[in-house]
């Protein structure tokens, strides 16, 4: 029973934090906070006046374009900026240029709030890149999702305009993320997370080499605490170190692990209630929250049961198995796999886990980071038991189980529009949502936002699986290898950023004669960089622009009066109908891919199945 204590406590604490945070967000984003005079002066310079949905969208796209250009330049100029103070932490590698594909993919990844990393931060990035590229992007890209939701809320509640994008971004960065990041950094630093600009430490080991001389070791460090706070508050997920939150300098103990999970769950949970507060329809928000929470509870239960309760089938052994005994031409004989002398009855699957986080710490973190669209990891998802590994897929495929801050509610809004439309067809009445009629234009935009997601996952994953270069990047054959490819594109399309961990996805430095401690180029990485970069762009902006256009159409419609025939969206019936719509659509879109990957591995023969 102890394995269930952690996930239950996390959900209870996150909900308790989310409720007051939701009111604080509404207070800030509605402009009720009176900042100091010097901040108000800067805020006035940012405010360019009310915007239509088209102007708001253009401002969003222009800002993101500037973020990409600036980020690309920072990474491209990294080897030429070693003269800056505190920027020689990589030693000789500081003068090595990053590969073009790495720069292209990483620049897109961070400004889209995905943080997919085909590099290892402590090996490939200087402190300058960590601060002016990684941390800077984490603050700005996190605010884009919040801004999108604010614009849609204003349209749905009947405001004359949807606000001003630049003003919304200023408020979310300056009044939300910066203060909360500062507060969150303090307990992390107290727990041992480094916050320094000194170069990597050179220390002597206790052991000696073969000749009796001293052995030395390089210990990477840096401004880790500054990155860690916004990494989770902004549901970014990219780590300072290659091991991400499994690294002891990013996540020293079980208490910091708990704090980090609550940090990346706080905003997505809170923004559901902010949605209800700003629309003055809190009962409707509670229904949405309960639907999301039910799906998360099911996902956590599945992951913990199949990974923290069940043993690793690769260690339990398997008797000799013979298939097609009666047909010699098709006979397949699998040798006996002897069990390893490891008692897993009280531990579950410990492969790829950090024991300092507890028995269920890895499975719980994996579920919540993919449902929330954070992408931070404290275990290797590649090592999860097959059915537990299906859970992160589910979170990224549905992409509305709280999701990223702001964008998760926007994705849920798309499902709500579809559910309302289906309900209207069932009763023969024009569908309505919050007093606005849902007609052909709204449904077309909702379908664009919904269907682009499976298209940019399944299509490129299938194409890549057919190429021999991708097969060379797989570290496992058969169903598990396909899962590695499928996971990469699912992560990029959902703007999650986590990796299954087994797909060769590192290019690193461009110099083929780079020092031995530089990671070698993966065979398929140049192709994966481009393909995933395109997936990142489509997965970020089509699901954002289409709902903004949908809201822009609703803002000009006259509200319809509430009658006895109006579909109520604040009842248990609607919650169940919405849940059914989400699950039905999700199964229809992604079941074939799931059967070819994790499910096939679970049902298959040893050493891959159970």
C-alpha cells in the first residue's frame, strides 16, 4: 500500500496549492494588481492597445520568431563567446561549434516550450548558453501558453477584444513566473542544488591509477537552481544535466523530488480554476477538473501497478518456448531465459530508477510529467515495464490531462466543442457553448486542432521506422524499438520534451575530431533533427492558432438566452459525456500505434514480454 502514498499526497497538495494560485493568476492577468511605479511605466511601454484575434495571433507568432532567431544566434555564436566572464566551463570544448542540426532542433525545441534535448547540457553548453538561451526561453515560452488561454477566456466571456499579447506576456513573466521562481529556488538551494558561476570542479579521487598516481575527476556544476525552478513552474522540462532530474545536483532527495513535481503541477491545475474564475462559471471548471483528475488517477494507477508492484519480466526468467511445433518450416524455438537472483517482490521494477525517490517515485513522476506536458524525468522511461510505458504515451496522445500551463485547458476546450457538437446532434438542437452557437466554422477549426496531433505523430514515426538509419539509432529491436521512435514524435508533437531514453538522438559538436569526452554523432540524428523540428513547429502553433481563431469567431456572436433545452456544462452528465468523447477519440486515433508498440511488447515473448 505504501506505493500509493506518494501519488495521493502529490495530487492533494497540488490541488491545495492550485486553488489560491488560480485566484492569484486571475487577479494578475485581469490587470487588478497595481505594480510599483517603475514597473507600471515599463508596462505602459509594452501595451500597444487592444487587439483583435488576428492581431493577437500575429503578435504571438512574431514574438516566437524573434525567440527562435535570438536562440539560434546564441547557440551558433557559443564558441566565439568564451571571452565573456564565467563562460569557459567546458574547458577545451568551449571552442567547439555545435552541429547545425543540433542548433536548428534545439532552437525550435526551446521556443516551442518542448525542451527536447539532443545534447547533454554539461557537455555541450557553456554557462552563457544555459542562461541566455535555456533559462531565457523557459520564461518566455512558458508565458505563451498562458497568454493564449487568457485571450480565449476574454473571447468566451464576451469582452470586446481578447486583450494585448505583449501586455499579457509582460504580466505572466514579471508578476507570475519570476517571483514564484525566486521563491521556489530557495528550498532547492537549501537542499543542495548548486547555484554558482564557478567553473567545473576538479577534485582528486580516493583511488589511485595503475601506476600509483592520483586520479582526478571533473564535477559539473553551474547556475542549476535558477534553471530548475522555471524548468518545472513553466512545464519546460529541459535539464541542466543530461540525466535531467535523475541527477543528484538537479534533484538531491525525495523532498526536492516532491517539490519539483508539485511545481510543475501547480500551474496546469490552477489554470483550470482560473478558467472558471475569469468566466464566472466555477462549477463548469470543477467538472473539467474532475474529468482531468479522473484520467490522471487512472494513468497513475496503471503506471504504479505495472511498474512499482509488478516485477521486471526481464529478470524473472522464462521457460523454453516453441512456436509452430507442427510446421517445421515455421518453427520458432526460444531458449530458456534463466532468472537472475534478484528478489523483486517488495521492490517492483527498479531498472532505470533512483531509489532515493522511493519505490513508486519513478512511475509517478513519469506519469505526471507526460500528462502535464512538462517533460522533466527522474527515471528512464525506456526501462518502464511495457504496460507502464504505455502511460506516458497516453498522456502525450490525449494532451489534455491538465497538459501544459494554458495549452492543456485550450486542448480540453477543443474536446468540449466536439462533445457539445455531438450532444447537439443527438438531441436535434443547434450546439451551444457558454451561450455561443457552435457552427460549421467552429467545428472545422476544432477538427484542425484535434487531427493535426495524430497526423504529425503517426505519419513521421511510420516513415522513419522504414529507414535503415533509424534502425541504427534503436537500441532495442522489434516492438520496443518502434516504441522508441513513436515516443520521440509523440513527445515533440505534444511539446513534452521527454525521451524514451533508448533512441540514439545525440549529435553534439560539429567537429568530427572533437575531444573523446564529446558525445559521438548518432547515425540518424541529422534526419531526426529536421523531421522532429518540423513536428515541433506544427505541434506547437496549429493547436494554438486554431483555437484562437475559433475564439475570435465566437467573440462577435450574440449570446443566446439560456432555456430548458440548453445543454448544461456544469453537471455530472456532461462530465461523463466529455470523458467518453475524449476516450473514444483517443482510442480511435492511437490504438493501432499502441498495439504495435507497448502492447505488442507486453504480450510478446521474452525477453521483451511478460
